[in-house]
């Protein structure tokens, strides 16, 4: 019998990072098939796409009798409007179960800063937005000349103003901000600026990923000073040659109260989400991470971000 995923006081495991198609990458899931698995396995999920908002797809799947949360998102890549308030507004527009109603649904969704089009990401993958090993046909990758990707330049007042508009939209709608594939310095600057302007729902996207490679001291400091959660994603262990020992070190340095466990699954060559999460949690237990800490990171913290 398959062991159930953790629950706490009626709250289910909530995976804040799962990829869905259609997109240029091949994917394991559509919104419909992921929702079906989430309902069957008993986990909530935030559905992500690098090229377009998922709010429209997800909102049309949500049901009044759902016992697991199904949540949409947008990544502010060039194709989704870039870093400004345009992409946030597009995602908000699609966040309606009833297309005849005037207002979007009141629940939160997630806004990622850019992923595939950041300079940090492009430098890591030979200036290609989608690496071939991720499951894309070569003709659909795009080469970006040096300097043509997104990088935060704090000396550029127009760019900073656009970032501030994006942050203002996230803050005013009380959404969740995730940092995307920014480098370590950009991530820290963004977290500090978002917090200074009133944002209180912040997740640092898999900051041990090679494009970011954040330090333990910075992760701990940004949690203490800005309330920014560190996301530890299951898929990075295999795809980015990280170790469970390094994850355990982050949990010890930051504390379980400041960490979110996600899968970042959805690749056709990776396991289903439910299977991946069970393996993930078992391996963390093997590093001495206690069940109550896993419940905090996989259940309570994501629920606090999205519903608290």
C-alpha cells in the first residue's frame, strides 16, 4: 500500500512548483492530468509554465468540492510580458472559475521573476534559454547574445521602475513572489527591495541551483530579516548534482520554519509528483530530518504563504 503524503490538521502536502504543458519543452503533465493526480494522491499544487500564465487553465479545473488546492502562476519571462506589471495583470485576468463574473477569484497565485531568460540562466546553459537535455527539439531553443537576457541593473532607473511596478502589483494583490533564476546578488537585492516595499510572501527559488548558488549565511539572514523562505526542490538533487547533505545543512542553518519543500517535477523523464515527494521525504529522513520538520516545510509553510 502506498504511504500517504504528510497532512497536518486537515492541511495536505502542498507542492509549490510543478511544471505543466503545453510549452516548447516536453512535459509529463497537462493541467488536467496533474489535477487528476493531485486529487488522487491528496496533494495540493502550484502549476508553472515558463512561457505563459497557468491561471486560466487552472481556474477552469478547480471545483467547489476539491479537497486539495490547485493554484496557478505566472513567470515573468519575455514571452509573458517581462518584468513589469503586464504579466501579473494577464495572470490575474485568467484567474476566474466563472468567466461571467466581473472580478477574478480572490485566492492567491504565484508570480515568479524570470527564469529561462535571465543572464544567470543563459550563462549556465551556453546562452540557450532551453537546454536540449531538458527535452526540447533543437529548433525551438533560442540563442541569446551576451547581455540580451534579463539582469537587474540597479543603476538603470527605468528598469528599477519596471521592477517596482511588478512588485507593487504583487503586493497590492497580496500574491506570492518567487525569485526565479536570478543570480545570488540579484536575488538578495530583490528580496530586500520587495520586503522594504511591504511584500511579505516571498520564496527564494531553489537557491542552491547553479545559476544562483546562494550562501547559507545569506539564506539565513534573508529569512530572519525579510521572512523570505528558501525553496528546496527535489529535482535539483539529480539534475543539478546536489546532495541531501547540502539540503540538510540548509534546513539546519535556516530552520524548518523558513524552508519550503517542493518537487519542481513535470519533466517527462522524472517520476510522478506523488512518487517523487515520497522519495524526497524518505531521503531527508535518512539525513536525520524529523517528520515534524518535513510537515512544517511541506505542509504548514506553503499553506501559510498561499492561504495564511
